[in-house]
C-alpha cells in the first residue's frame, strides 16, 4: 500500500517551535518514526512538507495517481483552507487527519477543521505515534485491496 504523508506549515520547525507543546524532536525524527512504522506494516510512504497552501493542494492532486491513501497534518491550514478540503474531495482517496497536539483542547479557533469534513478519521494529541496509528488504520482497512 502506498501512502502519501503530507505536512503543512511549520511542521519543518519541529524541535524549535514551541518545544513545550510540540516536543524537542525535529522533523527528521518524525520522518524516521513514520518510516519505521511503515516498514513494519509493509507500507510504502512518501513525504511532503510545505508552508504553502497551493503546494499542499498540488501534492494532494499528485497523490491521485500515485498513492492509495493520504495521511495529512494540514497544521494551521486545517482551520482555514477550503482549497485543501476541495483537493481532498477531488482526489477521493482514503484520508486520515493527524495533529501532534490535541486541537480540540486548544484555542477555540483551532477546534474547527475543514480537513475533518472529508477525512474518515482524525487523530489528535498523540505526538508522533498519531502518524503510526493513522498508518495502522489505513493498512488494516485498505491494505488488502
């Protein structure tokens, strides 16, 4: 199973950005964690991170013919981007939304997610292991297809 892992703005700043909230591990550590989980599950993963909404939309569209599913942490765009929602709907791939922190327990403006209007599962507040849970879910549900 091929899974596209897409991360939005400031995820590249892990380890630097608000370490009390996001931890001290950096983006390379996140990628390594996901790669290890994917290998254990027999899944193939590709990675994309951008601070640009348009680039994220383009990557979602690229997944249409190149992936079986998407794991997305749209970060701040989660709460603002109809364009990302529309791209997810357009490609029609199984999608799991992941957030390192519990967005439902943070500021009021973070509690609404456009991505959740499409994603079939949302995983929040589990740090890096949220991505592992997302991969496990997708492989269990769609890996045999």
